[in-house]
């Protein structure tokens, strides 16, 4: 599989935050989730990829082309969905669409109308009368009506109810069915990725923590539940995130075989993406609630 | 695409455009009654200056209210150059719209016909100079920090206008003006265009490096 997006050595510094040597790649035909807590650097990375913010150093290649020298050509083939849409609320759906459509050479008006019908959106309606879910659907209609090959979305499911999130995931699956495409979406609601992602990239404090196939990643971790009497300092070294109570402990481990050997009576469960995300967060931000 | 961006600016302030249109129509007529000796020149200059800068302020206010909208525009295959140029074109179009409205009013009300050809040309120069400084500053510092500039401009405009009127009368009598009228008018127009070109180039450079968050 060819890489549809490649980020190499991306650096960007703000006063209180920096992206440090961010590198990852998205294979073609995959839905890739970009996970991390709020403030981890997801949005800054996405904006650097889209050349919305100047980077200190690094290389971004999309469809094999350098973003620095082929920005317009690349953007013709991207579908963009920003958190909350990024619309002018005073405009009607048609007025906003006219402006967006004028930017694309391959705008497909019929496709756009199909999406409006499917989402029950009235083209004469003003954007400020749309609910959050309707705004997201409208953003998708705009992003998918010009034969985009890579869909980049910043927190698309944030603040949406479960039904609309489910519909969104369905649309992404349909988008991928045509082949040769990719989806890259940032989120901190990892339950959506449990359902749909093929690949996961995690960022924390401006650094990439891992990039891995979702199923392999989930298979490499286990939640361990055991008796407190079995817990000691040697055992503790095998765990990443420990929560002790008066009766027992819960922890996450990557060293499954060693734990199984040391604590044969312990219960092991497959973790969710959220569990893996939390145990990979560095320092004081950790939450011991699993 | 550029046309759509200009259209967008008009659409996001369409409520205020209707308001300014009403002011542009009523204000000169009101002056015929309240200040008949200077109704033409006063009406034309003030309606043009207020229309351009009030509407520009409203557009900037809306852009500040919806910062993600300009982020989305720049995430699309829309050049930042066009985003900047659309603002300049927006202001120039308002200027011509004011000229047109005033022209029609002068036709209907003969009391307004004291405005000669040089007034629109010199006003265009004055507007170009102010926009030429204001827009790059706004792109650099943002709307909030440059609001004061606009307030100063509005407050100072009656004084500047009174002073300009005096200069106009002395210019009318000067030999230089009578001899080289056409050259001076052409020069003013060329300077206006050059100022706008240089200013837009500076604004584009600033906006191309802007961090859109």
C-alpha cells in the first residue's frame, strides 16, 4: 500500500507548547484515527499539514507531492471538515456552497444535491439555524462533493449525539468503499475509532507516541485485574497504569506473557482504545479510573 | 473565485448594507435642508467615507466572530492572496457605489450639483491612503487592536473635512491648479492606484505568514 500522507520531522513552537519531530504516515485505503487528549497537539498538527500555520521545520507529502510546492494541486484533492464547520453563520447553505464550490475544479453539483436530500438539509436555510449535527452533515456534504481522495477532519464527532455519530461513521465507510482513498480524523472520543479505524496515531505533549494498526495495538495490551496480595514492586514494573483499591488492583500491561506467568490467577481483558490512550499519557495528566 | 469572496463580504454584512444604502440616499437630501451651501460636497464626502469604513469594520467584526471560517477558506484551494484582495475590491466597489448613488441624487436634486469632477478623484486618493495604511495594520495586528484607528478616523473626519474644504478653495484660485488641472487629477488617480497596489502586496505578505487558528 502506498502512503497517501507522510509527515516527517514536523516541528512547530509556541510559547507554551511545541510539536517535536512529529513523523507518521497514512497508508492508502485506511481510516486513520489521530488520538490524544485536548491540547496534545492534534489540531496544530492538522493545521500544519494543511499549511494553515507555518512550521519551523519538517516535510509534508500528500499523494506523493510536497505540500510546500504543490499546495493548490493537493488541496483540490482533499476534503476538509473542521470542528464546528467553520462557516459564516449569516450565509445560507447555498451561499456558502457557492463560495466553496468556486474553489474546486471538479465540483459535482449533483453529488452535493444528493447529500442535501439525504441529510434533509434545505439549501435556503441559514447556517445559524442548523443544529450541531446538521452543521456536521452540511460540512460533510461540502467536503464530499468534489471527488476528494483524502478526507481530513478535525474533531468531527465532538459534541454530536450517538445517532449522528453513527451516521457519520456510515458515510465514512461508504466513502472508503470506492477505493484508493483515505480518511484522517482527529478525535478524543475514541469509542468511534473502536468501530471504524484501521490505523491509530497517538500524540501527547506534541510528540507521536505510537502509530499502529488498530487490531494489533488492541491485541498487544491487556487490562489486568488481580488480588492486592499478589501485587508487589517487581510486579508493578510490568504495568503501565495501576489503580489500587482496598480489595484489589486494576492495571494495563503490554507485557502480557510475563504477567500471565507471574500472576496466573489474574483476570485479563481486552482494552478499549481509550484505555490504551490514557495509559500512554505522560506525567500528572494521567487518570487512574480504569 | 475572487468574485465569490467579494460577494461573501457583501453577504455577511447585508443587513448593514441596506442600512448604509438608506443613509447614503437620505443624508445628502437631509443636508439640502440643513446645510444647503455645502450640501453637495459634504454629503458626498461623508457618505462615502462612512460607508466604506463602517462596512469594512462590520466585515472585520464578522471575520473576528467566525475565525474558523477564514481558516476553512484557506484550507480550501483558495489562495490567501485572493482573500486579501477581496477586501480591497470590496472597499473600492463601495466607493463606486457611493459615486453612483450620489450621481443619481445630483441628477434628481440640482442643489447637490456643486460637486465637480476633482472631488471624487481627491476623495479616492484620501480613501486609498487611509485604506493603504489601515488594512495592512489590521492584517498584522488584528481587528481588536486596530479598532481605535477607526474611532480616531471617524472622530477626526469632520475636522479633516473642514480643513480640506479650505484647501480646496485656495486650490481653486491657484494658478498651478488652473494650468495643470488634468495632470494633477491624473497624478492623484495614479498615486491612489499605486498606494492600493503596494498596500495590498504588503497585506498579502502579512496574511500569507499568518497563523490561522
